[in-house]
C-alpha cells in the first residue's frame, strides 16, 4: 500500500536553470568533480568515446559557488584526456541540493542514462532533502514510478531518515495526515506484528494512542480508520477487495492461464503462473488460519488485511489496463 502524500509543489522555481545562460570558457584544472548521482562513477569507455569525437561537445554545467561540475563529468574527463586547457561552461547559481537535483534531471534527459540503482538512490537523497514533496513529484525528477518512490519513502521513514511532520508554506510544522499514518501503521503491523506501540507510532509518524487505536481496531476485525460522526469529516475507508459480479472458480481460472500459449511458452509467463498458484486461497484452506491461537488472531488478521489491500491495488491497475486495451 503506497504512502498517500499531498501533492506538494516542488520548489523548482528556486533552481537557477542555466540552460539559457551565457557560455564562459573556464580553465579545466580549476574545476572539481561532481557529487554525481552515478553510484559507479565515471564510465571510462564513454569518456574515450567522447574524447574521440571531432565535433564540439555541448557546454558543461558548473556550480559557481563550489566550482563542482553539475552536468558534464564525462565531457570534463574527455577534455582532460585530450589535454585541453579550457572548456565551455554554463554557470549554475542554486544551492548544492538544487545542483544535485538539476544533475539528476539532466542525466535522465540526455547522454549516458542513469541506472535503476542510480535513480533509486537519487530518490532517497531527494526525499531526505525535500520530505514534503509528494511521491509523484519525486518520481518525475528521477524517472521512477510513484509507487516505487512510496516504497523508498516508507523504508526511509522506518529507518528514521525522514521526519514525521510536513512544513507548510507558512513555515509551521504540522504532523503528517492521520489517514496516512494509520495506513502506514497497518503496513508496519503486517511485517512486525509483535511491535510495541512506541515502535508502531515512531515508524508511522503517529501518536502512541493512535497506534493503540489502530491495533485494537484490527484486533476487532475493523478497518484502521475511524468512522465519521455527525458533523464530522467523512471517513476514508481502507481499500477493500471488490465484490465480483459472479463467483470466481479460482482453480478453473488458473487452469485457463496455464493453457494460454503466451504464458505457457515463456519463462516470465511460467513464473507468473507459479507465483499465482502459490498464493491462491483454495476452498477449505482458510480453516488452517481460523484455527490459529486466539492470541495470534489479531496479527494474522492484520496480515490478511494488508495483503487484501495490496491485491486490491493490483486488481485496480489490471482493470485499468483491460479497459485501455483495444
């Protein structure tokens, strides 16, 4: 279940984008290597490729206050390899965090693409710098999906790397949405059902009393969110699996998938079938869970609800794909 975040405006206007700035020729030996989003550093094969080109390369972008390269590390190394004395530069006048953000965007837009690992680490760094940004805002900068950023955000929050408050435009710090916190508490309980209330509260960014309320609601078989009272705000309910128009015979559906040539004769298709086969709850199998010790029932119930929410999310995406297909 992804973390639900308000669509906070990214402070992009504060970044002094140098794209239209004047070009200056700067001595190569005065420039410093970048704090690059590339975990593996400079690709020497790419440097050799650029060094061998006869055409002029675009200007590099340099952070004026520190003289560190923001975009163009491979071009700088190619210039060093060719023993050039100067290199064309556009200056970047933003802060160092903004310079890193520009570097990520620039590297995603041209040249040697960032790897998945590069983009994930860049997302983690941006979340630490601007935790108030929404998952979609961060995803747009680094070239990941919003859901992937949501997973990274939850991991960082559990590790204590992200604050549990958001800072508004007025400069005042406010707690994260109670709904978001309660849903994160459900996720946390599904993975760590024996966690103390303080652990749950710290991980989800909620109070101990709210953590207690979520745990008690799950133990009673209820959703984690309170119902809206008279004159109060309408409750947002936890996603629940949709009721099918007709009963689904799961073994029959699985057999049909096994006979589909597009799945049967591909490694990925067979892996999908094996994955589904291991996760279908067949008739009569629920008895094993229902016979669990009473003191463990709330924990298993929390796991079941969390899994149901994930499945509902998957179902929604698949249904959307189905309606878009010709």
